[in-house]
């Protein structure tokens, strides 16, 4: 099963791109699910489904056409299915503060519940071999980062904190509950946590395997949007996921020649050139600004035709190697770049803001740095086995 994860700044059109991709794959004969992980779901709206007629049905896979299904994770239903013990305990604690039952139930929806529920579905569909492709229409960039970092965070918690916490509370609970204004969580609460974690087993490896999972970043040719896309590219790489396409959406088409848009055209051309340079060798696809809102299957098919032409298979991985990775070895920070076509020679390194710029001959690569490395400077580099390793250190002023 292939997983395609579409992410980007809010409002760039990633839901439309994800839906159009699903339509194309279903037309190619692949059983496809498009799943919305964004709490502000707009997937059914993208297909122009009647909100009243289909209300609640998309909480489970809902067939919209031959071999194409959509799903919008409904947190209220997920609490009843998966989070009952955890939510009940949180509600009980909140009630002791004096807030109303309704407020307590709203506040018991903890950050991450929706994303974890989506991960459990993806993992189950993979085990059941239910779909050929699952497309994830993710929340805006910051929430997407939380989504992909959860498997690592949970794995650490379950291995290092959970056993100790469960054992300790089991020992002190009878005494503590006599004096504490709030009862400590029961062992059923911890059993619920353990059960949920079991349903996520293997999801981290799935997301980090470029043969199984590809990230597609959707952006607009605007400076502020591009900066967030660059940061997303860095952090997906940092978390071990492979970005193999960047999709520049709503590009002014060539036939728009009105003087009013001349400045827009100029700035878009500059931003698109910067995208090509920054994300190389990752392909930057372009989708035009249409004359009307991309809404409903007919217009989504038009978007798919523009993105993928007559025969391109969107599920095929474009890149099986991450362009770069970040390491800390023996206290030294390193940036490692895959440069399969570079030969040994003069390597130029310099910082530009929070970017590392690498030059080898005519090849130039811009690399956004994570926060922990943004203040460091390149000191030396070595090219071995097609990998350029750049050492980063703090340089005294």
C-alpha cells in the first residue's frame, strides 16, 4: 500500500490537489482512499457533496465513485471507539474544577487525538491490504509536523515513562485516592493507552519508508507561502520522511495578459525560479489558477489532467533518497547531502540567513537548517560514496 501525504500552508489548495490525485488514481484502476486529517474538514466540500445529505457518513470510508473513497476523521466518534477511558478520566478531573459537563467534554478532546486516530486507520488499512493507495489531506504545516513526529514521541514515552508511571500509580493509588481531591487514573486507563499504542505499531517505519510513503508539499508562488514550504521541507527531512514533489498551485496562466496582473506575473516568475533552485532535485510541478473554483468531480478531473497529463501515475515514488539529512556525531553537527552525480573538486560553503548554501562546480544547493543548527557555520566538508558531509560548528565572532 502506498501512502501519499499532502501538506502545506492553510489555504494553498492542498485539499483540491489531494482530491484530484485520488480521482486520477481511481481512474487508473487503483482502489484509493482520500482521508482528511485536518480538523477543519473540507474534503466532502471539495467533491461538492451535499452537507446535509452526507452528514456523518464520511466518518467512515464513503464511496464517491468507482474505486474512490473519502473519509473525514470525526473526533466525537473516535472518542467512543478508541478513547473512551482516557476521555472519561479527563472529563472527571475537569468536573472537579467546577466547569460544566459540556465544557468538560469539549476540553477532553486533547491535542493529537484526531491525528493519532488517523494513524490507527492507516495502519489498519495497511495490515488488511484494503486499499492500493491512501492519500492523507493533512492539516496546515505546524499540525502536520506534530502528526509525523508522534510515532517517535509515543515510542519514547511507552518505553521509558509508561511502565514506571503505571507501576507507581498502581502502588500508591489506594492511599492517594483517600487524600487527593481528584482520583488517580485507574488501571483501565493505562490499558486503554497500551491498546492504542499497539494499534500504531509499525506506523513510524511505514512513514519513513520512501517506497511506501511520499510527502507532497502544496504551495503558492508567493514569498510568505514559499518560506513556510521551505521550513516544512526541512522538518519533514528532519523527521525522516521523503518529499518527492512540490506542487506550485494557482500560477497565473500565460493567457492572462492584463496590465493589472503584470506585477503578479513578475513576482510569481521570481518565486518559481527560486523554488526550482531551492528544492532541486525534487520536482516542482505547476498548476494554474483556474477561471472558477475547483469544486466537484468534473473540475477536480481537470486539475488532475493538468498535474499528471495523460498517463503519469501519481502513486509512483519519484525519489527513494532524501536529498539531505541532519546528524549529531560525537558532539558535532553534520549535514549530509546525497550528490550522486557530483565529483570531488572545490566545494564552496556559506551561510545565507538560516540556509546553508553548497556549491560544487555549477551545482548549487540551498538547505534550510533546523533551529538547533541555524546559528552554526560550515567549517569543513568531505565527499565520500556520493554523500557530501558538511560539519557545522559555532564560530567565535
